[in-house]
C-alpha cells in the first residue's frame, strides 16, 4: 500500500472495539500497524474524510488522531497530513491504556486487563512525592528549581548515583557516573557516542522494543545472539564477534526483557572472557538489576563495560532519572555531549531523585516492589501450573503462532505481547511476554491469568527451560 493509497483506502472496522468512539479509532490504528495493514510512512485519511466514512463528527477523528500521536503511533504535520511513525509497533506497548474495568468492548465483553506494559506494581497509597515537595516548600528550597540546574546539583546526583551503584556491586568514582533523563535516554546517548550509523550492534535474539526503536533511529544493524535460560551463550557471542564487524553489544544480563533470563556466575565469567578476548564494548541495560542481588556484568568488565541504569522499574518511573557509568575512556565521549545527557533533565525531578537516593526512599520503594513481585509470582505459578523465574515479567510458551495467541487473549480480555515485537532477527519464538506488575491489583492479575491459562502451551516438567 502506498502512502497516497493509504490516505484514501484505509477505513477501520470499529466492531467490538471501545464504546468511546475516538478510543475505538485509536485501537484500530494500533491494530492496523501491528498486523501490517498500515506501514511506516502511510498517510491516514483526512479528518473530514474518515469522519464521513465512519459517520461520526470530525471532532471525534481530530481527538483520535491527537491521542494516537500522543501514543507515538502517528505524527500530524500541518499542511501534509497524518502519517504512521516508523516505530509505531514498539510504541504501541507504551500507549497509555485505560485502567482495567474501564475499557471494555460491547456489552457482555470482558473488560480488558493490561499485562503488556512493564511498569512497577501498585503497592498502596503513594505519598512519597507529596512529602518531598512539602519538605522542599518548608525548607524554602524551591527557588532554583525552575531555572537550569546548577553544576552542584549534577555533582550531587553523580555522588548519589555512584553510592547506589556501589550497593549494586559496581564501585566507581562519582566522576565516572553521568546522570541523564532516564535509562532510555542514557542508552541513546551511549549508542550515539560508541556506535556509528550503519554499524552492526550485537543484541539478544529477542530484545526490548526500545532497543529496536533506537536501532532504526540511529540506523544501526542488529545482529541477534542466541539465548538460553541463562542469557546469551558464550559460543554464540564468540561466533558473532568472529563473523561480524561489531564493536558494541547491548545486553540485559539480569532479568532480560522479555525472557527474564539472568546470567548465573559461571555464565557471567564465560561471557566476560569472550568480551575481553575480542575487545568488545558492552553497553549493559541494568534497569531491572535493582530488583535482584546480582551485580552488573560490568563489575567483571572494568575496561569494557558501560552501565545504563535508572529508577523506573524499581518504583519511580515518573522521575525520569537515569545513570550512565563506566571507565573514563568510554564515558568521556558520552559526557562531552552535555546538551543531550544532563540538560534534558528537570531540576525539580533531579532534586527529588537525589533526596530519595540519599534518604532511603528509593530503597524502601525497591523493597516494596520486590515483595509485591514475589507475591504475584507465587500467584502466577499456582494459576498457570508452571515454575517461573523471580521476575516482574514472564516469557510464556504458546501452542503455536504467538500473534494468534495474543489476539485470542485480547478477545478474552487480556493484553499480552507476542514475540514478533521483540525479535531482533527473523526467528519468532512461540511465546508471549506477560507483565505480572501491570495489573492494578493481585485480584486483577488473578482474573487475567485465569483467562490466559487455557491459551498457553501446557507446562512441561519444572525447570523453566521450556523455550530452550
């Protein structure tokens, strides 16, 4: 379908979708992107034309396109039209969905429970930010927080970040820690500095959607590395280093997304040996590491590893606070671009993050997440009848095509993510990713898992190696 054809031919079928018309249109756009009906660069019908075809008000379509743009599915350009974005399929994972119980389809259809997005679990009333803001006001400490952040605040953040990473088992000087506006921003900056356009970057064979989106934006070629239940294999990494020109690998050694694999000690040392032998640079995404007691792989690679970490997955995604850490030779080219690393950070959120790191709030929130994840995992093991790794997300085998299972789950009232959105190569494992922490409560999670269980492949013997 050409862009011009898409502008006149695509008309969504709203049957069975959200009863709120503009949200039904947004759902239809997301579905059309996911199944390939709408492709990157396709131009959507004009507001007036689609309104006429669907027999709705033009304002409904305007509202739908605005919401689709907010979810990073499309981009509207004055005078040119509304176009599908290149990273729409991955962006659909982060679209803000209605809470469970509020976005059901037609009468009698189950309300959809979202298990597709990796977000921290709700653990009760959250008053931490209110308390911190009240303290700032009481201390008359808000005056400089609407200006550019002073260097002293960035230094304070680097010190707090270095202390946090030391607790994780990675000892660095504050000078070797660079605060940034979230882990995804940190990963972008690391790749901008360490890999040039057109280069090959090694990644796990199923990798997180944010990595795929960055690869398109930076024009990087992704080379998939084989996985087993302990992460990438040393043999696969060695072969990739010998047969490609790759200088950089982006890895998630702890609670890998989507598979939840964590490298054990033997695997960590074997991978580190291969990295050193080939002088590879590892950019380690450690966003889930704080949920475990496992230190970053970079602790074994003091000269070859850059760690990108943050607070989003351990209980504070709204702070947009991240860290890039590593040896001076790797950190220097990243730190040189201050306008794209530290400048995008909000001074207010930076101040809050520093206080939470210093006063123990982050540790308390992390511990609450760990406890909630443990409870939800036990619930999932009981309802699904299979052993699961201690992770907020789970990689569950399907009896056949993962996309078909995801569609069937949606009909049953559960949102999950099929393997295609994670695949770095051509292989599409028969599996879906499920986030145990996305449901608003354990009760909602139980309902969702009861609906999902009949759609999954039957469990094999305990051991958690069903996909390998």
